[in-house]
């Protein structure tokens, strides 16, 4: 609440030292949540964590080697809404420190080499444009060539990125086709769904895992809740489009809390003999 | 042009000329020499005006033509393009989605599997098909029939015409995201030729769910987009009223899509759009399908699959620093 922030600021407490948990409404010590991998100590609500933090959480320390970091987004349609896409790219890059929404590379998970990709929902809603599609496709192709288990952790409220128009839509087909070839080669793909995973990201690589994990209470679905509400004009059921909802309907293998993710991935790799 | 056609606002000049023509033709002196030459002149004027209106359609007008109520739908082409259609129903899991039609068809002597969105013409049919917005069972049905086509060596022809996959509670419960992903994944490796033709609206993931093939074509006045212009306007301009601006910005018409490497071929429409002459449109589509199938069946399956992969693999535009 803004009034509380003002009050605290007056008392001279550094901003961000405390935060309010949207899960239980408790005010919690940020550092405690950080030590719990970005989870609420009271209710285990999973906060957003950045892509870089995610890599630290999942991979063995110091093992990450990034691939294709030199790919940069461009503006193929000279797209302009209220703001030009070219300018939006620059401001998002400055704001997030990322050059686009996906980070890919290789590293070790409890001494098992893997190909790891993720989308960071901070960069234009984690939406998939050409760079995200290309990085993931190259990741999948390298995983195929090097016979590596593939982990993709998705977070995207945006789905396919509107600003690159049809080219974004086609990234869904491109990445899915690469995954089909990886599957032909016998690869193991573990997809991890985090809050939120929506639209064209949900409707492509995120749902194509041999094994699909989801973080607790993540919003996952095809159409956004507002679109659905506007179309059918009824109140949406409690818990609609959450990880738990998808588990119940048969689309998620396991709900995996963040502190268990690394060991659950390692165990799955071992079961599949990869 | 049949009288049931609801003219679009920008078609008004054409409609008025048609009315004048009808009056002259039904008049008492329609056989007199003067009137006959007037009729001839008017017909030329109609053709010129139609040509002029339709050669300069803005993207937003293209959307309106693509959504025209008298535009031929999949079911029309099943009658006009093919010699026979044997509908196959059901996804074997949940139901028979009327928003996607599937079945055997004969293209002259060539047996094929047709999969296509159906929007519906009558109110009853439109309601049954959710205006061409498929549910997961529609995509599952499509995949089941496409797998069968692969098994029996039938080429697949997909007609794309949807505002988008249906956004609803049941659709989410039955895995809308999952089935669209699964269809792209499987279509990329089905061992039989696939031709996709966008005949009206190519609405986002709902279109792509039956849109991965060896050739992707679009009709001249169709559009194929990552999001509807209204949806895009609502998100980026914060109001649906900016749909026209969004239509402009998204570059989703046949003018731009071939240049972006997304569409292989544009099939020209009859003068004034497909809704004015279903028969002629069907002839154009049939020619295209026949020729393209001949090309595809002369390629080995392995090469065909490599080409299909390479085609989608090349899509996207980005910058890459030259390796030092």
C-alpha cells in the first residue's frame, strides 16, 4: 500500500527491505524470502525471480555457460503502437538488463550436464519474438546433437509477441518442430511452468515436455482470464487456470515447489537414464 | 452477385452501379440499341470500379472482406473443389467439434484428407461451430484424422478460417494450449504431404493448430495474424477502437506475408473478392492444390520433411554479431 510505503520511508527504512505477500497479505522480510529462493516464509507463495536468479537456483554453482547471447532483437515490421517497438526494446533492455526475454545455455544439475533455457517474464511480459524462438530452437538443436537432457523454465504473461506480428506466431511452430526432432532422437524434455505461462508460450514448448512440472499456484493457460470472462460473461471458477487446476485436469505431471525443483529434475533425468 | 450479399460500406459504389444495371436490364426498352450500349458501358464501369476499390484495400478493409458473411467457407469448397467428401466425425475422447470439419475427399482422381475450420452460414450453424472457434476436441479430431492420412498415404489439405481458438472454461479444462502445441509438433513430422490454405481469417494459435505444412498459401484478401486487430488494439492502444491502427501495424495481409517468409503463395481472388464468385474462387484453389500436390509428391518423404523443417526453421528476424 502506498500509505505504508510513505510511512516507512519516513522512518528511514530502506525501500524493499520488507514486502507484502500477495498470497497471505503478511508483511515479510525480503531477505528471508530471498533465502527461501523467493518464497514467502508464511505461506510459501512463489514470488517472481529473475532469469539470472533462476539459473543460480537450478544449476550447480559456476557451471552455467550461456549460448547465443549475441542474438539481438530487431524491428521487422517497424511496429508502432503508442510507442515504437524499437524504442520499447531499448527501454526494456535498460530496465531489465536482458537483451531479450530468453536465456539459454548449458550447465550442470547435481553433476548432470543439461541444456537449460528459460523465459524471463520481466522482458515485454516474457513474450516470444524471433530472438526467443531462435535461442530456444538453437538450444534444442544443440541438445539433440549433444544428447543432453533439455530443461525449459517458462514464464510468460504475453505469449507470442505482438510487436513482431506473424513472425512471433511462427516461432511457436519453429520451436515445436525442433522439439519433435529432439523427440525423434530420444531426448528427454522437462518443461517447468512458472507464474505466469500463457498464450503462445503455453501453446508451444511449455506444454510439450515429456515431463511437465509446475510451480505451486502458477497461472497457466491459453486464453487470458479477462478474454474468457469477456467472451462467456460468467464468473470464472475459483482456482481456474492454476497449476493445481491443470494437475487435476491431467495436464501437469507434478507440482514442484521451488526448493525441490533441482532435485526433482535430477531424479527425473536418472529415471529416464539420460 | 446474389442479392443476399450484405455489402460492406466501401462496396457501396459497386452496389449502386449493380442496381442501375438491374433497372436497365429489366426496363421496357432493354432491347433497344441505345439501352444495350448503355448496359455495356455500365458493365465496364462496374468492372473498373470494382477493380479500383479492391486494388487499394487497407488492411482493415481486408479484414472485413475476410470476415464477409458470404465469403466461401470450408464447406463450400468441399462442394466446389472436390468431387466427393466423406465426413469423418469425432476425436475419440470427448466429442465432435463442429468448428473443424474433417474427412476423405477426392481432388479429381487424387484421394486426400481435408481438415478445415467451419464458421457456419446460418445462425444455427454459426452457433454450433462457435463461429469457427475450435475447442480442444476439434484440434484432437484434426490430429486423429491427419494421423490416419499418414497411415494410409493420403495427402492432407488444411483450410484455415478462424478468428482464433475458443476462449472458454471448457476449452481450458480440456487443454487448449496442449492440443495446439501437440498439433504443430506432430504436423512438423507427419510423413505425408500437407498443404495449408488460409481462406479467410488466420487467427493466431487457432490457425496454427492446423497450419504447419509443406506449403502455406493464403487467398488474396485473407489475413494471418498473431492476434486479432481488436485484441491487439485492446492491449497496446488500450481500446478496441484502434483496431484499424493495429491492422495497419501488424502487416498481416497478402501484401506482406510472402516477404516475411511465412506464406509461400498467394492465390488471387476473383474481381471484387471471393464472396462475389464462389465458383471462380474454387477453380483457382483447385488449380493451386493440384499443381502443388504434384510438386510435393515428386519429392521423397525424407526430403519433404527436411524441407518442411527448414521452411519453419528459417522464420524470424534478428541481429547476430558476426563471429570474430
